[in-house]
C-alpha cells in the first residue's frame, strides 16, 4: 500500500488526497483490530465501550494532526519516483 502513495500524490497533489482523514481512520482501525478483545473486556457496559472508542478516535486524530504538520513541510523532491526507487532507500 505505501509503495503506491508517491504515485497517488504525484497524480493528485497533496491536496487531492485527504491524508489526515485516511491516516486517522487507518490508525484507529489498527488500534481497534489489535486491541479489540482487551478493550471489550475492560468495558463494563456499552456506554464505557463507546467512550473508549471515542478516546481511541481522539488520540488517533491528535496523533495524525501532529504528523501532518511535518507532512506539510516535506520537500517536493521526496515525492519524485527517482528519490525512493534507487539505492538510497534500501
């Protein structure tokens, strides 16, 4: 999946892709899939489970927003295929 990201960015530009939304949902899903059983076991009822899910979503959003600050500072040369397809990235 990550191998195709530079191609997508090159064709749509940074603004064509909504990376914060994608990454936020992806991070939430990774956490949920990895920790679902523990989260459900620790929740005393549905309300607590809902609160835990909201907190995971909030933490995912905060984490991604912090990462996006760095993303916006990436030089365009990093999006060029030559940069990541040669020996420098191996």
